[in-house]
C-alpha cells in the first residue's frame, strides 16, 4: 500500500469524525446542514481513496450516489428553511 494514500484516508476519517461532532452538537440547523454537506464530500473522498487503493471501481459509484442524495437533501432543507413548498 502507498503510505500517502493511507495517510490521506486516516485524515479523511478524522475529519469525518469532526463533522459528525458538529452535526450532533451544532448550534443551529444551518450549521448542522453545512456539516452534513462537508461530511458528504469527505465520504466521496474516502470512496475515491479506497477505489484507488483497491482498484474496485464500483466503490466510486457509491460515492456518486451519496453526493447526489446529499445535494437533494440540501436543496430540500434550504427550501424548507426559506418557508417555500417543495413544488415551488
């Protein structure tokens, strides 16, 4: 294994832990939503690193699906917080 990829993976996992802390202890809903977005980006990064390390290309598909769902969730919460209906 490449030592740099392992180090990047551990950093990504540590940063994901910090994001989880902010999601749980966030002072407000928008702060928590930003932490959820950043967590989604970190998950995609972890998927990319694991794909490079193992060579299994289906793992990146999991990351792509995760980021699409995260984007939809962000749009939904933004519309809810602005007081608009979802079909507007």
